[in-house]
C-alpha cells in the first residue's frame, strides 16, 4: 500500500548519455531525485519545509534494477510511491519508456535532526498532517 503516488514525465537530455549513446547508469539516480522532489512538492511538504522543521533525510540505502537502456530525447515516465514515513522514508520508483518498465528502484532515507545530528524515527507533524495522518501520542 502506498501513502502517496505521483508521476513525472521528462525527456532524456543529450548530456546524460555515455559513449555508448545510452543513459549512463549514474544518471538514473538523478532522475529518482527529480521525481522525489516533485512528489514532495505535490504532497505539499518540500525540502525547505523539512529544513524549517530541522529535519534532513539523507539516503541511507538504495537498490536499483536496470531493465532496458534509455536513449537521447526519449520520453520517460517516473512513477514514485511513498511507502513509509516512519521510522524511515521508503520510496519505490518505476521508470517507463512509454509502455515497458526500464528501471526499478527503492530508496530508504533516515531522518536526522539538523541541530543535534541525531537520528529521528518520528515523521515531522507537518508531513503527517499533509498526508492526513494523525499522530496518536
């Protein structure tokens, strides 16, 4: 089950290609970051909101599966699903080339208190509220 889902369409830019004329594998992480930022914008809880709440969420773990290559100017659709927000943010991603899945990934982000540098396992209240989740503490 997903707490929130979003989609982002982009075109593969020329500068993302490797000498074999396909998207260099490291650029897929950049596409995931674009879709993650877009998803949080659509949720209404941006990276600026996280910072205002004294949270940062660095990537702690990521798994990726490359299925088919992407090429220049290809339109891709990135489907992003927010799976969990406590004790960590878990996001699943699927990249489509129109019909087929070409890439799948999952990331785990750990909450860190900016002021103390300590791990935080509870989501910020504002994030809970924007998702319609109410803390019963």
